[in-house]
C-alpha cells in the first residue's frame, strides 16, 4: 500500500487540491478500517473530521464541494464519537444562509439518528438524563488516551 | 453531465489505462493501485491489450479500445480479493472513460453516505458531477442493465452535485454502461 507522505504524493497540488487528496485518502482508510471492525476507525474518522472542517472553511456552503465537506465533517464527528462537536458544527454551518435546504435536512437527520441510536444503546442513562454528561466524560477520556497519555508508561 | 453521451463528443476512442494517474492526479496519492487492479481484472478475464469494449451511454451505443501495459503483469497474483479487484478495476476504467470522453477530473472521494464514489469537476472547474461506479466480473446484458438501474437510483439520491452519473463496467466481454442523470 502507498503511504501518505511517500514519494508518490503529487508535490505540485495547490492547497485545496492537496486537501482533497488528503481527505480522499483519509476516507478510504477510515472506511477500510470500518469494514474490518477495527477500533482504529475512530482515530481515522477523527482525521477525516479535521480535513473536512478545513475544506468547509475554504469552500462556499452553496457549492457542491462545500456541501460535501460540511456533511462530511458532521458525519466524521459522529463516527469519531464526538456528538457535541457534531452538534456545534451543525449550528455553525446552519448560520450560513447559503447552505442548501437539502443539506440542512441531511445534517439534522444524521444527528437525530445518531442521538436515537445512542439512546437505544444506553436506555438507563437516557432515562436519567445523564447520557450527554457521561458520554462526554468517556469521549474526553478517549481523546486523552489517543493523545499518548496511555495507561502504562511508554519506555523511552 | 449531458455532454458525455451527446453528439460529436460520443465517438469511438482509445482508453489508455496507463494514463489514468495523469488524467486524475489525485489517484497518485490514494492507497489503491487502480491501474494495477485494472490490469489484474483484464488479465483474469483473459483479455489482451488492445481490447474492444462495447459502450452504451444512455441511448447511444459505441465502442472504445482499451489499452494497457501487458508486460507489467503477465501472471495473476494469487492473494487478491477478487471482489475488490472487480470494483477497483471498474473504477479505473470508468474514471479513464469520463476523462478521455469529456476531460472531467476527480475533485475528491465521497464518503459512503453521499451515495456516490467520486465528485468530478469539469475542465473549466465550474460544473460538478457525482459519479457512482460498479463492476461485474462475469456479466450478461440483463445483469449490466439491472446493476445500472440500481446504481442510477443510488446516485440519484446523492446531494453531492446537480449532475449525476452511474457507470457499470463488465469484464467478461468488456462492456461499459453509462447513465447520466
């Protein structure tokens, strides 16, 4: 398999095209890991999220690439288990009047479906109204672990 | 993407698979070796370069000549996912077709929820099309048509771009079925 950053990466691509190349690679990798049910898919979707949000910043919400990037960012936030981030992105993107109605409906539907699936998965927490708080703590813990502060010390 | 199947633009042509990464520079960076997958799928179906491929583009019929470097692969690799080969090789041929025919290029990959594999961009950068691709290793005309209907319905749901395109590639006889929406 070719690797990101290897000598076959086209060096002459302008920034938007380079981001398009990187997000394409990141999506392919995340979907491969998802198909293989690998836990590493969460980190791979986090990388997709970073790239999609950067693409959303440099594209118009009304343009096809802008819509793809914004929906992709929300989807990647949910797949990397960052529900609050997904909700914040929805709010941010919805403030842009140029975002088409169909994209708004799609993004709302993604978040609603994710929330319903979460409530079905943790019915007791949902009934107590503690779902957001507990899952937020778990999400923060996961993020800390993935930043390298593992349970066991790393040998120098 | 009506230009693809219309009038003077739709004529017999040569699809050189080896040019794929020049046509679509983004593919150089992806983890899938599309050109190699196309060589494997064509060799597996016992084709030799050049090979004629029948094309049905909406209501028009035509043919293209597929060429590739046969010296780069003379025997089939054993450890390959045959379904993956068919799908990736179909992507290679479909992407070569859209570029050779209309000079459209890949803008980016779409996630699965977009109901399309690729977002394409026109030569002047002002138009976009959503492209959904499928491959069939041992096709019949009816199977090709059925798959094309499925893929057309799928890409028809896509919000990625106003213009939409479904392409199905069969490898037994080599055929390319295209539907523009």
